[in-house]
C-alpha cells in the first residue's frame, strides 16, 4: 500500500524536509493527488552529504563479502515485494502495471544481484617494472556520489545506478524525479530492512530544477550519474564544470527505425509497434522517426495505422490496456503542441493524437491516442527534438546513402533499429550510423551486463555492465621499489 506521506531518508531515518514543506504527488491516471513528498532545499541536501561523508571511509573498507550479502538481501526484498513495487511504479508513472511486473521490477532486482556478484570477482593487478620497481594497480571508490533519476523508469534506473555505486564502496545521494518519488522511498525502506548501514544511502526529494543544480555545484559530491533530458544535462554540466566533477550523462534521443523491403514483415511490425508506443513513447530509446524503403512504404503505413488503431488506451491497472497515462498535465499539453506544430510545418496526422476521456474514477487522467505523422521534412521539429511521446514520424527513402544521411542528421546519437533479412547490408548500415546502440531485427533488448551510452547530445560515458563499476571507482597506481 502506497504511503500517503513520503519522507526523505537521511542517516538511516525517514524524516520530513527541514522546512516542513511538502509537494503533491499526482496519479497521472486520474489527475488527483494521492500522496505528498518533502520539498527539500539546500539545508536537507547538506545534511545528507555530511552524513554520507562521515560514514564513507567505513563503508569503503567493509569487506566485499559483507557488501555482497547486503546487496543480495536488497534484491531478495525487491523480488519478494514485486507486486507492491509494480503497483507503486504504475501509480507514479501511469504506465501499464503489466510492464512494471514483467520488466521494471525484475530488472531492478537483477541489477543488485549482478553488481553484488561482480564485486566478489574484482582484484588488483601488479606488474614488474624496470630497475626493480613494482607497479600495483587498483580501483577505489570515488567517495560520495549522486544519482539523479528520471520519471519514465524510476525504479529500474534508480537501481541501475545505486547498485554499482554501493557495490563499489561509495555512499550515495539519490535525487528522485519530482514526478515519481514513491519507489525511491520504498527502495530506501528495503535498504533499511536489508541492513545497509546508516548514512550509506540517502534519498532527498524535492524540485528537480533546484536540487539538480545544488547537487551539481556541491563541493563534497565527487561524481554524478544523471539520466534525463539534454536540457537538464546542460544545466548540470554548467554547475559542475568549475569543480571538474566526474559526470555520467545519459540523455535522450530522436531515435530511428530503418525498414528495408526485404525484412520479415510480421516480425518487423511487432517490433516497430513496441518501439513506437511502449510506455507511451516515454523511453530514451523510443523510435520516433521511422524510415521505410519506398517500395514498402504504403503497405507499411496502412498496416501500422491499422495496428495502432487497435491499441487500447486506458486504466494502467487493467490487463487489456496497451498504453496508460502520460506522466503529467504539462507533458500532455506539450505532446499536443508538437502535433499542432507538425501540421503547421506541413505534416499530416494520419492516425490518433486525440485526448482520451476515461470515465469513472479515471476521469481527469492524462490519456491520448498514439499518433502517426507523415509528410514532414527531416529538419522539422518533430524529427529533430526529443518529444518523449507516443508520436512517430514516417519518411520514405530510396537508397542506403540517403537513409544513413537522414538518420545521422540529428543532434542526438542514442540508438537505431534496422529491419532486414540481409545481414551484410544491416551490418554495413549499422557501422555508418552515428549512434551508440544499433539493434538488428530487434528493439531495446535489454541486458544489464551490457553497457549503454550516447553520442552527441545523447550523453557522455556509459551505464550498465562493468562500465558502471568503473565510473564509480578511480584507478590508483602504487609504485614501490623492492
């Protein structure tokens, strides 16, 4: 059962903000307040950082096996309370609970198991040098680090960051999104139950714009792992730059699907429908630009429209809902504004785009039909900006050279999918795309053991896999003479 009053978690205690101010937590499926959370400020953040600094050395020195047992216990608690975490995730985000049950919570607990196990296999290395010197190379925790969490996949991304940070021996300050505070609060409860020492994990809730800047500029926070928009990433870079702080920025994209005429049509349609509208398009890897070989374009368009019209938009707790609610009233208005702009720029909304009124208890929720747009030039805003919405833009192409240029004509460089049965062609195209991840005949096949990142404005550094442990540690070389 979701708590009505969420609290900060500082030094092993659940506490209100020092000012006593609270913010409303809104259920996007009905537009109503269902909980409140602390409106924290600089004083709350400073308190959390000071506590973390006091216990940092002790946590870093704790034997790997002890850290392993605590992290595995956190994973067990997540697994044992899967339904409770999934329901909380859906209440906060509006996503279908089926997605939270099958993906978000299992992937979250898998993160803790993976990194708990990984630290049991880390070791130092030594190398004999010239003139009788020995070089010892080791990795040590960075210190006090901050993890800034987005609202689209708050539990999974929280665990994807916190698990390697804790495993590596860091103390962590967590800043959840102001839209989705509940599962971070529940994870803090799980950490307390698992026996995580006081002060090692601290969760500070509040306004994103204020706290992100304060975290970035805080002299005692030594590294930041951030996932969110490029605009917010720029704010963090600006505040952190004078301190030469270690940053991992995982930002958005305007990702592409490339469909060749020789693809497996049915398999491709299933994958494209997922990439276009999963979680209402509110995913970093949402494929918002669809490029279709001209000979296949009309057939593809008709089939995509037909299948999109069959998608069920409604109650995220219903087993028959394919799409739930948009995260907030403001974001819903932004989605509508992009559709209006697309028409002004010469495009046509050929499917969807209308607000959906759901009667009964969900009256007032933020629902919209998934939309398909065609007729836009590649420089149109819908094709250049991160919309983060259930909208896709269709464009035909004639040659490989043309589609590669169209995909690369973007300030983002996150991901792309290629659909073809000709693997040599797929590989050749993949090599030329200026993105960090390419899926061939698939989309968003997630593996927590594999790192992910972005090029251009999609971010810097990599997240996941062993790269995360490297980010949350610093290499040290000790040189001594025998």
